[in-house]
């Protein structure tokens, strides 16, 4: 997983992601820190609303990009709203409504897909 950037939105201002699932994903990503650049954010929607320039920095450059959040269409629309188009190669993992086991499986599959 060299040169992989992972962005995980904890959706901490909503109840869209079960707290146990949120913690399980964050823990699983914590084990990847040496293999990937992991950015865990409280609220992707809030960053987009502020048009945080770190989103553009995160999406640009070489290597694989993965967003762990909600529906792919929503994630891409959020980045577009922030004037930051995600390349088509960015993988979006939808963990909305997933249980902890499903979410961890999705995170673990990142290493196999890269």
C-alpha cells in the first residue's frame, strides 16, 4: 500500500455511523499508518462547507486515494462542491449503515486492492 492516502469521515455530527463501527474503523486504520497516509476527519461535510484547501491537497498527487465515508455519489458531489474534483481512480468505500465487521472488512480489502 505504498503511496496510498486514506480519508475516513467519522460523521461525528450525525448518527449515520454507529459509534462502535466508527471506533472499529479508526482502530483498523490506526494499524495501517505505516503503510498509508491516513486522515481521519470528524466531519467531511463541514470541511467541504468551509472549502478547506486540505481537501485539494489530499486529492492531488501520485498514488492511490481512498475515501471511507458514505455513498460514492454523495462523496464525489461534496468534493465537487468544494471545487475539488476527485479523479475517477479514487475509490470510495461506503460504510454508512455497515456494522463493524463489514466496515473492517472493507478497510482490510484496501490493502488487497492497492
